[in-house]
C-alpha cells in the first residue's frame, strides 16, 4: 500500500493553488525551504518526480499535476473531518485566520478579535487586511479561514464554487461636507440636490460608480475633482472645503470639527458578509467568529 506524507500533500496542493514555492509557503505558514523538503519527501514516497525547476520557477510535472489534483480533494476531506471533530468536542480552539477589507479591519475586527480572544483564550487569531474580492480569494485558496467581504447596492457578492456566506451586517454611507455647507443643518437631503457639487473620488471605486449612476451620468468630469482613494485623506480635504465625499460609516472614526455628515434619503448601503469554505462550516471557531462579527456590526449600526 502506498504511504504518503500528509504534509507533502498539503504542500503540493498549495503549490498547485498558489503557483510558487514562496506563495505556497506563505499560505501554509512555512518557509519555502520547508515546502520544498515536504514535496521532496512526497516525491520519494511515490517514487516519481513531482516538480521541475526551470528559469528560476518551480512547476509541476505531469505526475505532480495528477497528485496535486488528488491532494486537493484529500485536503478538503481533511478540513471537513477536522471541522466535524472540533464540532464534537464543542470547544473553540485551533487557529483562525480572518481576511477583512480595510474599513472592516479598522472598524469591526478590533472589537471582534478582542471579544473572541477574551471568550476563547485557546483560539489563536490572525488578521489579514485585503480588499473585499481579495479576501474572498484568500479563503478560496485556503490562506484564510474566514473572509469579511461586502457587496454594494445592486451588485451582489460573487462567490467561487465551494464557498458559503452569511449576512452579518449593513454599512450605510453619508455624504461628508464642510461645516459651513448650506445643507448641513438639514435632517436629510436628496442626493440629487448635490449633483452640481465638487466631489472627491477614486475612479473605479464602488462609491464613484454609485455617484455616476445616481446622477445618471450627467455631472461634468470637472465636478469630480481631486482623485483620492483613502477615506482619511478625503475627510481631511472635506475639512478644508475642497469638495464632498461619499464615505461609509464603518471604520470612519470621529470626524474633525470642520466636517459634518449629510444624511441621505435612501442612503447607499454596503451589505457585509462572512465567507468560509463549505467543508469548514461546522468548525466551532467559524461559528463563534460569525456570531461575534454579527454582534459587533449590529452594535455599530445602532450607535
């Protein structure tokens, strides 16, 4: 009977998934040398060459590709088995890596990680900040266990096969204006009332696309003035009276005294999701994290 190293199977699956020894090592938390040694051992186990080195790159041989495909299925089964065993133990242990988009990493994860650490001290926690699509990709690849991702209005969150999601909260956006703006004392405003204002923006961002669609593509390009991607920078520019900015409430922090939020009627909303791989869904750590994330999001929505 063929006996192979489980560490080697994980290593060759990571190499096939991530495309390089360095990326595979990063995903599994090892050094590239350790990954190379695990695959070398696996090669000896099956008595076939599994990788080849050309022009500084490591690629899978035909035998390596066959083994990597089987290894992927085995790793999924192992994840499922591990989740079932942890569910039977009814305790929250192990390591949980959470990938979260920047405003969630700033506005939600600090409180959530603190609560998880206090409640489940045997759980080791790791945070990776990444944009929403990248966070989902990290979960699909196995680099992260759970993603905090978002969709925007009518653009639904797209999930690769094998992933599942749960809605954990909503994030409303306000238009931020200089404190001397004539509409700051209104309880709410229609977005259309602001169509002739100057806007701070990031081309291609969901906020920029939302504004273009909301104004039916009528604003002159000169109305979208300074190109600024970071919300913190947008807020400082608003504080100097250099334009308006559409900024989500999550992770926004305390506004400077020269900046006031304008509440929008029918405001744009980001829906926030937790995303995980199907085989890991019964892990108590996943369940606990989703519960805590939902609780933190709900508290913030009512603050």
